[in-house]
């Protein structure tokens, strides 16, 4: 199996986990843990896992000129991005969060063109337009009027938009670093920085959690967020960035509303109709066009 296929599988796996996370994490907020408390659990848990994993790889020295990229990568990817997403998810709905993240590829497309000099082919542009059309169809046809546990949908959606902007910026900033350093080295330092950046905001809610009386329902969901949504997704996406362009990685976010809706249908929380099926087909075709390898595509 060649590196490109492995990278595509890694990006798809990360997107699948993210798609499931919209519902899995939402269920226990804020009853068992607040959004910001959840972030401290995520960042500390992932930092521990990455530092443990780093014991099995050669130690790498970070060049001084790369310090600022790592710092801003942590600020955008492990701090603002996470805080905005989970608080937005708490205030809004899983399906809303699933579709709003589809704005990420557009953000990455613009940033990559300016800062990474990434060449944009007609095929890639067409794929992004088709994929975005599918996501837009989901947004316009969505009916959240009967959704409970969504106290402020407008504010929540706005926070998730900020999340998308920060995550897209994070991918662009980290892309050059993946060519120089092991992904474990990058993740261990950025998540360590993330602890210091987020703790002043997250510690209060984290300390309020009644850890000794948590039911299994809450525990397995928290474990999923730490191991799956944080550790594995960041690992998979940075691995994929070694081979794929930032725009291609971002395009996989078009699959998130599809996965979110399918999971909701399976669990009995949503229904699948003709509009959603049509939107899903557009999303799949858009991702296919964006990820399709062409001779003239620049992956640096």
C-alpha cells in the first residue's frame, strides 16, 4: 500500500472519528462535564499519550526558527480551536456542528494559496464547489426547531465558525513542520503548550466534575474523546499532511455531516430523506475530486 493511500485512509479515519464525536460528546455536556472542563481532559490526556509514545522514538531537537510555528500551531489547534468547538457544540446541535466544519476547506484553500503557494487545479476547485454545495444543501434543509439541549444555537454556530477558521489555519501552519520532524515530536510539544494555554480557562469546570460517581455512560464517552477525538485524530491528520496537501486534508471535513447524520439515524436520533441522500452524494463526489491525484498538483 503506497503512502498516498495510507494518508487518505488516515484522513478518512480522522474525519470518521470527528463525525461520531459530534453526538458522542454532546450527550454528556454539561450534565457530567462542562465544555471547557472537557477541553482540559482532552489536552492533558492527549499530552500524556503523546509523551509516552515519544519514549519509543529518537529524540529530535527543534530548530529555533520553528519555535514560533509550534507556538502558534498550539495556540490555534490545541487552544482556541478546541475551546470554540466544544463550547459551540454545547450551545448548538451535533448536526449544526457537523455541517459548519465544512467551511474549513475553503479557509485552507485561501490560506494555502497565499502562504504555502499551493497550486490550485480546476479539478480541485470543482471538487470544493461540489462538496460545499452538498454541505450547503444539508444546512439549508436542516430543521433544528425540535432539538433539545441547544440553549443558544446562534452563539454556538458562531463559535464553531471560529473553530473552523482556527483549525484551517492550524493545518496550514503545521504543514511545513511535518516535512522536518516526526509527528510524535510535534504533537507532544504542541499539546504540552496547549495545557498551559487552556488551563486558566478550563481548570474551574474540570475541578467541578464528580469523578467518583461518574456512570459508565459518561466514562466511555470521555475516553472516546481523549483517545479517539484528540489523540488519534491529531496523529492521523498530521501523518496525512506528510503526503497530502492541506487543502486535500481539509476537504475530508465534507464527510463529517454525512457521518454525523448516519450515526444519528443509526441511533434513532434523525431520519434519512431524499434531500440528505442527495447532499451526501455531492459530498462524496466533491471529496473524490479534491483528493484525486493529478500530475500537475503541488503537494508541498
